C-alpha cells in the first residue's frame, strides 16, 4: 500500500502531534516528520522542495478525521461502463 509507512508513523505519533501541532499539516516521509505547516499549500511546497518528485504524506493533525463520501450517483458513476 502506498504511504503505508508514513501512515503508520502518523498513527503511532498522533497524540504527540495533537499536543504540539493540532490543526496544522504534517509533512511525513518514511518514519520521519519533516515539518508542520499552517496550510496544505505550504506543506506541499516544502515537500516538493525537500523531496522532489517522490511520494510523501501530508496529513492534517486532527482529533477525528472528517469522512468524505461521494455516492456513485452523485458523481455520475452509477452508469459508468467497466
């Protein structure tokens, strides 16, 4: 799974991240926190500067995650051909 190591790092350090960086965007590569930023755009720019064109995780530090659902009917996929 893509970014599995980064997601595991985030989950393992979530309480510490919440204590110090609640609401900010964490930039994670492998098992390292590269920084936290006030906006998604700042985190993305820092990730590209530091890592170039390779995968990295940006995740907002929140107590509970917002679940976003897009029902197939709402996005026009109900009649999508396979």
